[in-house]
């Protein structure tokens, strides 16, 4: 079992990127350009490593090799993007790895690309890259190759040595549990559960009971053995169901208009632990969008657009408009879910202005975009 925090440290000890790993300050999967660049690197790393895993580490400054972290990214459907655009697509896994020196809301992203032994190419055009293009790693650069290539194994022994150095042990597991329970979340209700005498899963949050069901907010859930953060949200609420073999998370989102808010189940994530020392994560979207009166939505949509125009022109908001601004991301989301297709573009257009605004409005924006991304991929 590989400790992913150690793996990242071992990869970063190779200060220069190589033909088996890349590092990025961030990735942007909301734009064509961002998707295209991400797919190019996946394609190049897959082709350059036919016999071993390859990696992209996200949240690291390239020059200084310093961990800055990125937001928790819980898009389990990222494989769908790769399958849609790449021929002979490799299996990829995106994991969120917590580090003690980072704020609680930041992680380092680890993309693992599993070998498939076949030539991977772009299935269709995207941004400035043509369908049929093949990429390879030339040192630390992903380069296009417009001719037949021969796959060669040059990295498997190096990567195997790095992965062996990152194997977990009892000390790392115990230290991880103690750090999670006593330091990172000493202000929250914290728990742990051992599955199959091997896996240790920790979770923390503020709990409340409603009709015999316990719900958690400010939730953080981590598989300690691999130091992979499975769930993190400062705003949404979850319920947790535990059996001897399974840990199930049901995520809820708080949506509504004016005073008519309620919790809607969004997604169920099931982690099932097997006797053979493996585990499987399955995700199911269970969200049904709430429907509202179209006239009310037209009014709110236009009011949101007016607020953004005022921010663009640096015009001060009234107290009532400030209150509406904090609800703007979620109300744009509700409009989009009720067939106001322009609301999504308006939400993205608002990002730079919400980011500069004081308070928690930008956090609300990030949560709304996260929900939008999940619904879109499903």
C-alpha cells in the first residue's frame, strides 16, 4: 500500500520534471485550452511510460519546487473527459493529498496514469491540437509526434524504486490518525474506523441529529493508510452510513430561493473494503433539481446580472444588495438547473469580482461550481 504523501515527496525530490512525471501550479478544466493542455500531458505521459505508472503533481510552484496547494477537487468523472478525447485512453486517478504545512482547505492533487501498453492519441480536435495527434515526453516537455512511434520502456525501474520508498507502515498510519484527530480537527467531533484489520478511515465534522439521522457539516474524510482525502467541504452537509465492509457518504446541497431553502441529496460515494487488501470506490449521482416559478427566476436572474454590472463599475452595493450578492452563486445555479442556460456563463463571468469581494461569497462560488461540474459530467 502506497502512502501518497511520501510518493509526492519522492517525486518532488526529482526537482526537474521528467518523462514520467510533471508538476503544475494548477490545472483548469473549465476552459477548452485548459482541457487541451491537460489531455496533451496525459497522452504524452501515457505514451512515454508503457510499463509503469506516471504522475502529475498539482499545487506546486515549478521554479521553487514549493507546495502551495489547490482546492479540493472531487470530480470522480475526470476519466469521462479522458475517454471522450483520447484513443486508447489510459486509466487515470485524481487524488487529493493533505499536507500538514497547508491550510485545511488546500491539498496537493496527484494524478496517476496507469500504463496500457498502447499508443494513445487525440480522438478529435480540441483547442489548437488536431485529432489524431500523438504526444511524447521529451525530458520535461510534452512534444507532438506526427509519425509512427515505437514505445520503449525506460522508466519502470526508476518508478518502481520511487513507489517502493513510498510504502506505508504502522508508524505513518498511527501518526496520521493522531494528527487528524488531535491537531488538524481538534475543534471538531472526530472519529476513526478500522476496516478489514488493514484500512483506517478518519472523519471529522460538526454533527447534528434530525429524525434519528446524524448529519455532519464542515466535513473532512481521509483514508489514512494512503493519506488520500476522500471528501472535504466547508459548506455542504453529509450523512454517513457504516457497516463492517463499507463506508458510505451521502452529500447534500442547500438550495432554494428567498426563505424557501431545503437540503437535496446530491451524490452517494461508497467505499467498499475487500478481504484481499483492496478497496473500491463507487459514485452515484442522486440529484434531482428543484423546480421554481419561472417569473421569480427571471427576476432573480436579472437582479444578479445587475449586481455584477455594479461590481464591474466599482459602484458600492446597498446592504440589501450585499445580502443578495452572498446568495448570487447559488441562485445562478438554481436558474441554470431550471433551464436558464445563460446563468452558467454569467456565474463564470462573475468569478473575478466575487474573488475580490470580502467575506465568504467566493467560497460559495466555488461550492456552486463544484456542484455544477458534478451535474454536468453525469
